[in-house]
C-alpha cells in the first residue's frame, strides 16, 4: 500500500523552492513555514497532490505582513473613522519611510548633544499656528485634553457647559475622561442654552479653567444659545478650547467649522485639536496657546506617557510643510469636476458590460467634523450585488447602498485613484460572475 506520508514533500525542500523566495523575504520564515505545514497536511489528507503544495502555500499566504487591508473609500465620508480617518499625503508617507530608520529625532548632529525631541515638527506646527506662543504634540486629541486637565485642574474644578458634555465615540464620554484625571466638573447652563452669566456665577477659588468643547459629532438647533470664546476671554481663569476636527484656519467649504487660529485670536489661552482629521495628517493631539500653559503641560510627568513616536513626528511635519494633503484636495474639488470624473468612469465600466451610470451625491466631512453639513459630490451607481465582491477585493472598495444600488462616491477618492477604482469594480464583477456560475 502507498503511504501518503511518503509523498508529502519535505519542509526544507518546500522552503527552498524559488517560488517562495519573495514570500520569505516579504513575510518572514515563520509565517511561510506555518503555511507550508498546513499545505503538507492537506497533502497527507489527499485533498491536494504533492505538486500542488507550493501553489497551495502561495495561495494561503497574505499579501503583506499586516492584517490591515487597503481600502478605497467610496463612501462619500471624507474622514471615515473606521477607515483610519485622513489618508496621508505622499510627502508624509515618504517622511515615514525616512523616520523608519535611524534618525536624529532627539540629537543635534552639529554638536553631538541631546536636542529637543521632534524640534523640526514642532517648528513646523508653530509656523502653521502663528497666533500661538507655544505648541506641543501628544498622541491624540483626547490625550491633549487629559494632559490639560491633569496639569492644570487636578483636585480642582473645570467649568463646562452641559451642552458640551459630549460622547466622543465607542462609548467614551468626555465627563468620564476629564474626571479620571482627578478634576471635578462644574456644569453650567442647560443642554440647549448657556450664557456668559452662567460661567461667571460658577467661577470661584477652586476653579482651574473654563473648558469649551465643540460638539463636533452632532447639531443642536432651535431654541439654543452658546457663549463665544471672545466673551469668555479674560474671565479670570484659563480658557481652554477643544476645536476637535483639527482645522488650523478658516475654510471656505465649511465656514462654520471652528478652527485653532480663530479660537486663539478670540482670546483662548489653550487650544487642542486632532491631527488626523481636517489637517489631513497622522493621529496626533495638537496643543497651542500661552507659553506658560504649554510648558506646564510639556513638563508634566504624564506628557512622557502621551508623547508621539518618530513616525508621527515625521508625518506631521511633512503634512504641515509639504504639498496639499488628500483631505485638502477633496475639500477644494468642485462638484462639476467630481461629476465629470464619475461620467468618465461610468462610461468605461459600461463599455466593459457593467450597468453603471454617473449620479449626483451628497458627501460629508465625517470624523467628528462639520456635523450636519452636506457637500455636493458625484459618484458611480453600480448593481447592488457588487457590494460584497467589492469588499472582498485587494484593495477592497467600500461604497454605500442607496435606493437599491451600490453608489461609489468619488468625494474621498483622489483623482489619481479613478483607474484603481475602475479595475476594482471590474475585478468584483468577475468574482460575482464566477460565484453565479458556481
């Protein structure tokens, strides 16, 4: 009798096969060896032949050494939190590759002495926020608020409007975040209306600061009132403003979105913002304002636990000093140009036998920015049965189902990505047809 085990190719022989050389270099020996063992077992079980072991290994191996998969964002939501928010510019990606090696992140090469960490990135941030006396960077905006509350208000009071006690996502609530630092909250006003007198009445000897938070993921309308930063300036305690979405200066496409420069000019003592939202950079918490307050935060022991790594510093600097980010380009795109792209892409798909046509759409900023604001856009409508095959591709494509169709909105797709989107749709159609035949 033929023993199937004798026909299974040896592990060393399979690993030495030239067809696996690229996978070994890309993924490492341990990952490839695990796939080899699985294929050998299939051979023992007689589900594949010995000649099929190497092809089975190649088919089972991942395309890259990470579980993350690239996705074309055709949802019409520019800063999609589930997709990692802002895509980085080519300049930021190049900067990350440079920083991935050995770099002078904390060394002055001219003197050979230790230097301030990330000084060039901080210089770039200070240059972008000229109204700030000083700046600092931590790992996200929630960390910036935690650091401010810890350094300035531990065992003291933070005065905040009830209408700004927001939930920031995934069940995390701002009040819980702030009180975890040892600070106590003094809530003023009501959910829909807060006046300057409410703040004045609440401020006392235990007050450490007044905090204003932009409710960036919802809108309250109707019988409402809030107090602008300008009316809180000089109130007797530091005024800290969380503008949330990371807009450094006013933007014509979203004129009502608060920004760092305007808050500082209005009299804010400290402003915090996100780096991976409207700024279009990596995840980071940006802190700007009075030099003494920024220094108090920078020298606090907690700052060490919240500091960013060299990759973030490099990407942030390139975002601030480099060419327009994909986020900025998307916000500046005209509706006519988006519809023109959609028409061209739909025509290409129609020529290949796909039921596709251009449609006007409504896009959104997302990521906790410009809540309720709809931006005119354009997209391509394809059959709904392509939605799942599109998600299975590499890159995957995430659109949205609207009126019984799968709509691929181009708002968050760079103009250079139309060809890749078209190829992904064609590949999905082929997969769908294959499943149909099966």
